[in-house]
């Protein structure tokens, strides 16, 4: 390993919690010492799983992902000519995980007979299924199997034995080494397993995880702490599903339901505070269309569960929104997320999105892949966001598919009426600080960038426009049908192209402006 790689790794690992490190070491040693196949199933034990009742009227169901022998995940379709290869990895690891999640069981056109055939095929495939013993796929698969079995009121000993065995595996491999949304998914799934099998140990662990993690992971303004709208929607659906489960299946009477309702209220409030008028959420961090349920569906689901939408003011999440009759501007003036799990964070401090007359104009690049490749690195990089890249480096040093070494921190933030100013230290290793100041008026937004300290060899300010936007350079200005952006302190303006990620594995060419700026520069964004 090269010295710079060692340094990068050290800056990544130093932010991990001791608990994460302890469990990583424990699982590493345990899985090498215990040589025998410890998870024999489907005949792990005899168990009695009871079908449960759910309110499926508004409860989220998966989009169609299976038709005949065709399986579609992440906008890629594969046809299994004969039997299903549950280890198929031709489209990458995430596609295979989706195959083993069994979301397709919840399709509206999924029959009882076909669903049971697929479940039994998975059980009979054998011990070699890689996703069979991995905790995250088990967690999602468990919820989907229980929903399906309960919907059709299925009691099948073979399936129940296999399902119970998987929950035993999950209990022995809880993702304390990862934490974040992974550990929450473990907790939600254990809650389903506990109710299905009336298992006190599952329930005790589920309650322990959910109470601790939801208390930490849902911030004071209602945001999920990984600061990714897509995962916020996914976690909200899990909270609502858990409310659905507990409310409609009388078993436990304690404080868990009240806590879930309180979190759901704040989480729906954050959605309303973040939404643009057209119903879309910002595409910040790892957010892609078509993965989570749409905001309007979740808000409807929450309403059906009797959840009131809390009035929240954007704060702890680091996002701010300024609006008037013509424009809506969403700003990122916060840290990139929890230090010990920044895997879904981007190097996007001070980036913003701008909608005019209800339509996207300046946008986030989005994401199209989780594979560890150049595309993934670009989509997380500073250059893929509407902010300033200094000396050719990212503000937060993203690497791998889900890693961050040094990361930008907000060192000052002031808000005074229509003026907001913030400073980050993402280039502190070079002695440089970057300050961005916004001034919001009725028909314009002034954005002032100041770079202080250190040696400045280059500073590039980027603006990414929505696909199809007509963008041209006119002297020291950039002009679109709804904006005129005048630059002061910019040496060169260039119009190029980037790939706007519409969804996983779907991109469209779109215009991007790069401006070579000095230590002080101004963008005067006039709404026309």
C-alpha cells in the first residue's frame, strides 16, 4: 500500500465508532474460527409463524420488477431462461441483492402460487446462495416474505422454518459494524419477525435497536441523519410499516408505538419542508428516482395511519430553502453527515438547486451507480455539484464506492433575514477556507465566494443545468430562458456537458458551466 493510500485509510478509519471496529474484528475472527456451516436450513427448527394483518390500502408496494422469467432492478433486465440463478452477478452486486430482497412479492399482479414457487425455489437452491446469510438482504427479505405470507394467510412449515432460521442468522450478525440505515433495517425486520413468530428475544432486540437508533438517526428537524432524501423516504416507509404492524396486530402494549408515531410525524414534516412545489425532493447525496416510494404516496400512507405532519424548520440537517413567487432555492450549508457512516455522502458543501416557476433549472447531478468505478467517483465529487472545487481536489475526499477520508466541516454559519453566509474547512490541510454568501432578493440571488489563506492554483465554480435547458454564454454572463447569471471575478467561462443521472443506469446529457474564479467572485443570478 502506498503512503498516500495509508494516509487516506487512516483519515477514513479514525472517524469510526469503537463499537464498529469491535464488531468488525469480532465478526472477522469468529467467521474464520468457526469452520463448520453454522446455518443449516430450511430444517433449522420447528416454528409456528402466524399470518398477520396489515392495512394495505395505502401501504407502499414495490414497483413491478418481475414478469415471467424477466427480472428488472436498477433499470436493468435479465431473463433467466430456465431456473433462477440466485447468485447471478452479471449486473453487479447491488442488482443481485435486489434479486434476493424479494420486493417483487409485493407486486399487485403477484399470485399466491407464483410467490410461493419463488420462495420455495430460493429455499431449495441450496446453501451456496451468497445473499442467504448476509444480514441486510435477510432483513429486507424477511419483511417481504412476512407481508406476502400474511396477505395470503399462508402457514407453511417449510417456509416458516427457513424464515425463522434466517432471523436467527440476522440475530447473530446484526450490522453494528456498519450502523446507520443498515442497523435500522435490522431492527425493523426483527420487529416483523418478532410479531410473526411471537418471539420475545426478537422483540427485545428490535425494540432496543429502534429506540436507540431512531433517537439518534432522526434529527431535530425530522431528517434522517445520512442526509439523503432517498434513504429518508425508505426509513419513513419502514416506520409507517411498523406502525401498521403494531396497530393492527395486538400483542405488545408499550411505548414503542408512541415513539414511532412521533418520529413519523417529524419525518413527514421534513419532506414537506424540503419539497419543491412540483412535489419533487432535492436529489442531494445518494438519491435516485424509482427506488423509494414517491413522497406523495408516503404522505398518503402516513395520513391513513393517522399521522399528523409536524411543522418543522430546516435546521440540524444543514439544508435551507428560500422561496418566493418565482423561485425556490435549496442550499446545503451543513456537514456531509454522521462522521462514522458517510457512505452515502457527496463532496457537495455549499451546493444548491434552483427551481424557477416550478421547473428545475440548476440541479444536482444525481447518481446512476453504486459500483466502485470512475462514474461513481465523479457523481460524488465536488466537480459534480454546484459549488467550488479548489486546487483540483474534492472538499471532502471521497473514495471507493462508499468511503470518505478528510471531510469538510462547517466552521461558521450566520443567517440574518435574506442573507446567509457559511464557511467550510475542506481545504484546511492547505491552509484554505472557503466562504459562500447568499443574498436573496425578490427577483435575484447574489452568490459571493471568498477563498482565504494558503496557495491558490485553481478554483472552479460549477453550475449544472437540467437536461434540455438552453444555456449560452454572453460575455461575462450565462443566459437561459429563465435566468441571467452575471459573473464578477471570473477569468474564464466555459460551457460543457455532463451526464445527468435520471435513475440508476440511466443518464442524459445536460449543460454545465465551469468558471475559473479568483479569491473573490460573485454570481448575480437574475430571474427573468
